[in-house]
C-alpha cells in the first residue's frame, strides 16, 4: 500500500482498485477488527522506545497497517510500567521516543501546572538520553483542558518535544473515547476505536515528518478533482462545486498557509481555466494561490517535470492528485518517488484523505510559509531578467537589487535552522538533519551559526540559509551549509561563506573542515564546494578566504548583525 512506488501484477485496473482502497483507508477510520487481519511484510523499520505508565501495546498493535501506506513498519522497545518514568534516562538508539502516560495517576496528586512541570523534567531527560537526536513525544488527555494547556506550553518551550494530541484525536472521532470495560480488564481506559485513532495519528501524522517523509507541494488536476465536470465540455457555468470540493479547497488553502506549495497540472485550454477561476465565486481558491500552473495539452508526466523545475524541488517531494488512474500510472512511472492520490470526483474522500496523508501534518510552525508561494512566482520574473542579461551574470544580479541580512548567533533563528536542515535537499552539504534540540544547542559557545535572509526587487524570500560550525581551538568543522532551493543561482551561498570566514578569523580559527555527505539530491552543494576547494574538504582559513575573494564584488547590499557573546 506504498503511496509512491511499486506496481501490482494485474495492471492498471488492479492498481486503480488498490488506489481507491488506499484513498478510503486514509479517508475513514478503519475498524480495529479489519486492521488485525492485515499482514505487513518488509518496509523501512522505525525504531521506537516507549516509556509508559499506560499500556501502549493496544495502540502499537495498529501502527503497521498505517505505516505501510508510506512503506514503513516499526520495532519497539518498552520500559516497565513506571508512573515516575525513571527509565527515560536510559540511553537508546531509537529513532523516536514515546512517553505514554496515564495522567489520572498524576492529577490526583498534582495540579495541572505541577504535572506539566514534572513532564518537562521527563522530556528533558529523554532528550538527553537520546543526545538530542531522537524527538520525544508525550500524550495529553482527552478530558483535561487545564492539563493540556500546560502541556502545550511545555512542549512548545522544549526543542525536540512533540505532543501526541489524544484530546484532538477524541474530538475528531466525535464519540466517547473511553471504555470502562477495557479499563477494568487491562487499565487501558480507551476504546478500541480510540486506540486505532491514536495509532493513525502517530503513524500518518507525526511519524512521517519526524523521520524525513515530507511533501512540499500538492499538484492537482482540475476536472473531476477540484470540481465536478469537464470544463472544456460544460463551460465555467456548467462545472459543479459540491460540498466535498469545498472541503477539499479549504484543506488546500490551509496547507498553503502552512507552507505547502500548490500547483495545477491539467489538460485544458488555459484561457478556459483563467475564466473559470475568475467567474466562479464558489471556488475557495484563486489561480494565484498556485505557485505553478501548467495547463495545456502537454502530457501530464512531462508537465509534472516542468512543475518540479518551477518549484525547484524533486518530484519525490510532490503529491499528485488526479481522477484518472492511467495518468497517475504514467506520472509515477516517469517520476520515481512521486506520491499519488486517486481523486474522488465528488471531492469528499479526497478532502478526508488529505487530512491524514503521510508527510502533510504540520509538526511545527513554518516561519517561511507566508513568503514561499509569492517568492516562487517571482522567480518567473527573475528568469526574464536573466534572459535579458544574457551571459552577463553580474548585470542580472545587479538588476535584482538584492538586500542580504546576515545574523551571527541569533538564537531566535533555531527553529528555522531546524526547518532548513530537515527540508532542504539540493543545497545541503552535510545532510546533518539536525533535530530541534540540536538546533538550539548549535547556538552555544563552542559553535558559530550564521543565518542569511534575502530580499530583492521582486520579493522577500525570508531566512533562506545557514552555516553552522563547531569551533575547537584553531579548527572549525562546518557541519551545515544549507540554502533554500528558492535562492539558488544568485550566489548568496558563496557570499555568505566569505563573510563566515571573517567571523571564523575573529575567533582565531586557522583551519576549516567541511562535513560532506553524498545524498541522492545534494549534488549542487557538493559541486559548489568542489569548485571552491578542488583539493578536498579541508583547507587553511587563509586559503579558503583567498578562494572566496571574488565574493567582494557581489552587488548585493549586505547588513551583518552579531548577537550574544559574538558581539562582545
């Protein structure tokens, strides 16, 4: 049931039946009895560690059927039952750690505020035990608003901690999540369906983005996908926007607000599409909500490649939604790793499936979300400027009137550093994939962190890059050089490294080493370093600075601000 790869023996018809089943599986809460019949084999293994005062086995037993939708399964290590969670201090190599608590044991003795403070100490201990690498998840409680408010504040203030929203899961179910019979027999107070809902929340919402499964763009067909009917035959007045389509469009609008890019891939006349969006006030989206629009008679598999280039992302970071199974099959064959979803012509199941599609859940606020679509749309104007300048790169860069803001040691950039490290693939030199806890720790005395923000005459790109180095005596090890794909081609990364060398010199550094990892998509970053240092991945700071002297002629206006101890 992998959403991005593999094929079934019976051909496209069998595939379509499988995709319909997958859509229904994602759109509805399956029955516990049906999940128990599932047989899961193979897949990527997620290693879990669970410290608990509440039986987690009832939830874990339902994880794998959901994990299988994105090609994963789990292995789990349990602590003993311990209300004090003393086992969280045990070191573990798990990918994810779960603190699963029976909050009834604590709220009889502690106030919500004190219970949340105690939870903070356990979260911090678990993060230390995992050396900051493994995120730690902790559950709230369905019927205790005061506790849940306190826990949310604790989690938000603890880098690397996340909330398992048992309260939100119960609200989405719309039924009583508790079951007195289960509680009497096993001290598990929830119903079987509540256990299924918690497993779905973990396996489809939380685990994928925490382990690198992220969707950056949703690409949509139009006819019988975003509306009911065929625009070319029914005309703008004849297509129907049903309640399911309205729910779908609202979900898409929320995804865009959270930073997911939207795109259109449709076989239609472009003028007809423009008129439809202009004429139909019941469409919840405008055409300019889409960062890329490919409408015409080009084969969709080819148009999807054009969209990936427009957005400067790999097709494996895209979800393609279409009502035509043959188009989905051709698209998936052309683009390895592309996620697909067979659209429901009525819209309702598509909307519901998006609610739990792996890789779309927002585990953290995306601080660059508001800027992303407009910045990508502005790239079209940049390409026109580049075409006008021809081979004269300096003329092109000068015409952009760029303003670069460099911040050294600004701790408030830790969350954006985490986002860039996790989400950026093409220009990510070390592929360190640092955790939120490690991002916060990077601003310590033994490190140097530079973040880079960019504006130009066409748009504000926001915070687009970072360089992170560990400094020990006269040696600096550069762990991260990471820049958003949205700004590639403007040589901001070279300019930033030149300024970074100046900060290293101020710290007395004499030698620089770069951590370089070879990933499937980071060749642009590796090629960039090879042009600067063809000898390898380390050099004297003097040599590196000399190689970067050309950056002094970059036409961008630069502001550099030093924060904290670096400013002294």
